[in-house]
């Protein structure tokens, strides 16, 4: 699906949704324009440093920025897509760019990117990293890892979409292993319970606070109907909608997402009020029963997570500060260092 059709479907949805709101509604923001790993994750992260490439490739941040800024203009969907790509990479065997590896032709062992849970990852994200890697390689050959470029690009896109700018620690090596079979149990589900989410995040060395803050990345981005359609028609086998959905949102979602036989390419923004801005509206949406995924909405209902949802909905700067800290922490999960544990790929989709 192209970025233009993605944005068109999102805009049509938002317009349709806002048309359902009463003119005196004040609870919505106007649109402004989206394991076996646990042991390793709990080890203290190997040393990463903001100045890791100070001598070997001092201009790496600027090189990546020149690509991400251009990509953001050409294909704005690159922003949420790359941020999501970074999350999916780090949660499976650590932040090691294993998600960028392509399955070898004819191989029966699929690489991570071809796992069922990763099939919706937008190609714009992979294209952005490949372009940035090619530029960096032309200036600093064989020096900067794909995993560091992914971390830098994710930061850039957060900032380009209106979010915080934070320093990215570097020094990751690229992983030597990429297997689709390792994905499913390491990625949050659209209908995960808070208990399941807490267990998964804890297995990566992340706290309940990190869970709520990092979920705020859903302030931008899109989801296909299949990930939430059961909430609209048959929540937990009840043959009824999820009672935790605002009736107006429910009506708007049913238009592009019929129970059966809908267009599989249709997407809906996670944040129905400011879908293209990295802000804290996501949390206000949860308080108003406008979370798109069951796993998002659950954060506003559980006593362990609800207080932070409420705090972040009131304070954008608090969200920005905490997000910068949490994504830095996530970026240290299971990092590889040195040739014994990792590699430095020249092409991100191919092992050395």
C-alpha cells in the first residue's frame, strides 16, 4: 500500500469520525495536519556511547538526518513506520537490525521480517534505513552498523513528527541471527491484556512505566482493520462491541471496517484526533474511550497503568521527557558488541 493511499484512507476516516461529534464537544482535540530472550535482556547493557563514532564517522547523525528529513517530506508514513520497525527489532533478540535481514531465496527458514506479525511493517521504513545506510557507507565504509542507523533514524522521525529530540547512544553491532519463529512470542498483541504486556516488557528489562510511556508511540501510525475488528462486532465472543469504545468512534470504525469481507488494505490511525502529530493526545484519547486497539485502551482501565495515562494526558512535556528516557532504555535491549557476537553489515538486508 502506498503512503498516499495510506494517508488518504486515514484522512477520510478522521473526517468521517469528526463529523459524528457534536459541535459543542470539548473532549476531542482538533486535527492539526500518526521467553528465551528474558535472560539476555536482564543483563546489564553493554556500553553504548553518544560519541561512539566521534573519530571514525563524526558526521553520522547529520548523514542520517539528511535522508530522514527528505523521506519525511516524500513519504510521511516513514515516520511511524520506522519507529515501529525499531520497536519490533529491539523486542526480538535485542536491538541488532535482525529485522532488516531478507529471507534467502529458496530457504525454508524465514527471516524476522517475513514473520506473520511483521507482514504489516511498511516498506517505507525499510527504504529509509537502506537509503541512510547507503549514504553512510559512501562516507564511512564498514564503520556504522545498521542497528545504530535504525536507532538514529527512529529518533529523527520522532522529532520530525513533532516529538522530542534526544541523543542516541551508539555502538551496537548487527545480529548474526534472524528467524521468523522467534517473533510471535516477543511482540505485543493488539488484544494483549495488561498482565501480558507487563510480563513481556519485564522480560526485556522494562518497567510498567516504560510500557505506558513507550505505548505513546501510538500517537502516530496506523493499524489495519483486522487488528481491532473483533472489538467492533464480537468482543471476546459476546457478539457485542467492546463496551470500552466511545459509541461515536464505534460508528466511525464500522464504516471502513465491516465485520466480514472488508478491504484488507484499509488502515485507521491509532490517534483519531491528531493522527499525524507526535504529541500526548493518545493518552487523552484513552481517557475518552477512543483507544483503537484493545491493548491500548486497557492501559486506561487498569489501576497499575491508569494513573500514568492520566498524568501524561495532562502534560506533553512530561511525556516527551519520559519517552526520551524510555526509548533510550529500550534501545539498549540485548545489544551485541564485537565480532564474536555481531557483525557490521555493508547491506542491511544481507548477513556478512
